[in-house]
């Protein structure tokens, strides 16, 4: 018997979800910033900052845009169950 929790995979039916693509794009943006600092005549901190800013916008997009597009679930929150519980 295992004590590890079971997680559902986001890989549904052989198609990648938006979250999968987003998680792949974040390190690519950081890498693009580092490569641009190497190829262009700019200081390295400028390229790294540029990559971090691009990755930050993707994180913000994932938090604010994609999450708002997800349909709400019909499951009851565990927080609601804990509020009325007497210990």
C-alpha cells in the first residue's frame, strides 16, 4: 500500500492543455532572455531581466486569464467543510 497521493494527469486524449503549453513556455522565455544577452551587444542582466519579464507575463496570464476561463467545478470546497466543524 502506497502513501503517495494519486494525481490526475493533464494529458487528456493525446492533446496538451493550455497549462501544459504554459509550463513549457515559461522556461523557454527565460532561455530566450539568456540567449539574447549572449547574441546581442547588451549586458547579461538586461537579457536575463527581459526573459524574466516575459516569463512573469506568462505566469500572470496563467493566473488571471486561463483560470478565469476554466468552468467552475461542482465539488464542495474543503474550506467550507472546515468552517462549520467543531474541534
